[in-house]
C-alpha cells in the first residue's frame, strides 16, 4: 500500500478537550497537506473546520462522546446540529453499559434515533470494543447494520481499557461482511499496526498521530 493510499483512509483526529481554535486550524491544514480523507474534530469546531477545509476534505465530528451516556434524543439533536453546521460524517458512541448488559434493543434504538435525524450524512457507530466480549462486538455490529449505519468503529480513544485491536476488526468484518465500513481508532501509533488493521478489514483509520504513521510507510510497499 502506498503512503497516499493509506493517508486517504485516515480521519485526522483532534478531540482533546483543551483544543483551541488555533489547534483546529492547524490540524485542518495538516490534514490537507497529508492528503487524509477527513478531519475529525469536536462538535464546537465544526463550523471552523468547514471554513478551513472547504471542499478539499471531509469534516467529521462526534456525538454522545466519549461515554455514550446521553439520552438518544440528545445524541440525535447533537448530530443534527453538527450536520447543519457543515459536518459530513458523525461518529456516535453507543451506550456502552447497555452493550455490556446485552440490551440490544436499546442499542439499536439508540443508533436508529441518530440515523433518523441525519439521513444524508455518513454515520459511524463507536462500540468501544476493548470493554466488550467477542459476542458483544458481534451483536453490537448487527445492531448498527439493522439501524442502517454506514460504519462500525472500534473505540473513542479515551477509554482506559484500550483502543483498536486486530481481533475486534476481524469480528466486525465477519459480521458486517462488506455491508458496512469498519473504522479502527485508538492507540494506532505505528505504520505497521495501521497496515495490520487494514489487512484485517479496517476501511478507515482514526489517527491523531497521522504524520508519524505515514512517515513509517515506504513510498510503495507490497504489504
């Protein structure tokens, strides 16, 4: 995979709570320079990011982040406002505790509430896979499919249990079978790991250290 091909799978991400306007402008310009697919920023920065990148790359944001412990109606409103302000994609966090409890009807309803309000935006569903069993990853992925999401995603990157793992990507890939995209995010710091995740089935990568990862990729490789 060439460096440019890997770059085009990346959501260049800045979700630190202490981020400033200047930080967002800088990461937007860096994303354009690196040739990433999108920039992913907090909801309060959507308008600024859109103004900065224009139509050069996509703008993604989050809702219900990072805990997922928000009422579904609040997540739906947050997603709606983000799209109105210029977001092309929304990464929503499920109620992770509901997944731990195997309350799949609640998980599906949660995703559906957001999907209904942003029918024309791309919707990614964050499962926080590091805290789920293999079967729970499978069931949560099925909920995302039934609720007409576009992607399933591993992690917020904020949970102490960890981020992306090969096993989670494999389970998600086996479950969605090409019907949804798969985003790996959280603790992806090397080119080697990024390429392993892509080989396992990831079709998008959430990276904050994008430049370092891309610098680790040869201009052309047969990986």
